[in-house]
C-alpha cells in the first residue's frame, strides 16, 4: 500500500513551530526565515484541508487540530532521527567487559543477552559476576551495573531501575492446603534468610516485615540462610520457603508466574540499579550501544 504523505518540508516547519510555540523559533532551529516557515505551514494547511494555527497580531497559536497532529508527527521525526543515527553509527566490532552483581547476571542479564547478540552480533560481551566495585582501568572493565542508593561519583551513570522488595514464594506453596493466603500463615512457613543483609539494607531481614504484618519477631529465629541472592531465589522457585524478593532480578519470574508476591505487599528498598562507566568510555560505540540496550531492555 502506497503512503500518501504531505511534503516533508512543510511537515518539519509545522512540527518545529508547534513544538517551539512560534514561527520565529522554528525558523531559528531550521535555519530559514520566519516567512519561509509561514509559507510552509500554509502549504500544509492547504494540503490537509485543516487550519493548524490561528494567526493574530501578537503571533500564532496552535489550533485543536494542530495540537492533536503534533504528538504523532514529533514521534515520527524522532524515529526517523533514531533510524538515521543507528544506520550511520553501527558500533565497531570487538569485545566489551561488563561487571555486574551475580544475582543480576543470573536472573536478569543472562536471559536477555541473546537479544543483544541479535542486535549487535559484532560485539562480544564478557560478563564478570562480582560484588566488589572494580577499578575500570586496572581490571580492564568497560562498563558496570551497580546496586546503590546513589551512583558513584566521578563516572557517567544512568539509573536502570529502582528496586522494590516483596515477600516471595512459589505459587504451589501459596495454593497448597494449608497455603499462604494470610500473614498469619507465615507462622508455619519456612522463612529463608539473606545472611548478607546488613544495616544499609534492613528490609532484607525478616524482622521489619514481621513487625509490619503484626507477627512476633521470634519467627525470624528459624529457617535456612544464604549469602547469595541467586541461591535464595532458586530456593524460592523450588518451594523451599518464603524469602524477601527483589523486583528487578525477579521481574521475569513474576511475569511468568514462577514466583508469587504475597499479601499484595511491596516496599521501596531505597536502592537502584545504575549503569556506570568512565566518562571517556562513553565515546566507545560498543559501550554506548550496550548501555543504551540495558537501559531499554
């Protein structure tokens, strides 16, 4: 099916004028005269058979029809610009080294890496799973995904996602008889503990949740513990008990129904995942491509 489109020049003129609020500002952005913008807009109005601007002594104002037309047109130009950038700026081939937390690597990154590979087959991603912060230059790391309240100073950083916490269990455990339908049911459940939880993340421990649910703290004295979040999440998937879950690494499990969120309860952790790299590394097209992909995956 052929596309019957108005001329590109008038479309650009209208989009700039409507977005910026006047012919003069549009002329300055596009490098033409205000008269040229006015002529282009008039040509577009004739082509569409609709008034896009109201003219008055003090300038112009977008009509209702023009306001309705603008969002789709702006989005179209944004997509054209992005397509042109992607065509002309394919990243160079080679390897990048990415440092991420083990739980993030196992539960979030690894399942998604084939999608990155399909988009950028020329880039080989080497993943380092580690808790410690790295020295980018000394350790040969190009980019890191870190979990912190604020991004580390002195680096280029972009927030990937805020983390929320919830009580997690296998659906079979929730639906069993007796199941986990009320907070009081936790009194007979196996509580799985994150033994790495410290003062900086008190809500990874069970006591704050028991307080919130009006249950005795003594319940937190029993149950197995793990230092590795991946082991905790696997124990939950297998129905071994209930644990404090994290929204980002367990996003796929929640979406696919492998893990259930108990009692419709969720709390902010105060932490977020950050994409971090040295500022100079942002000029490397491979690092930029991976950072953009992680942010949108």
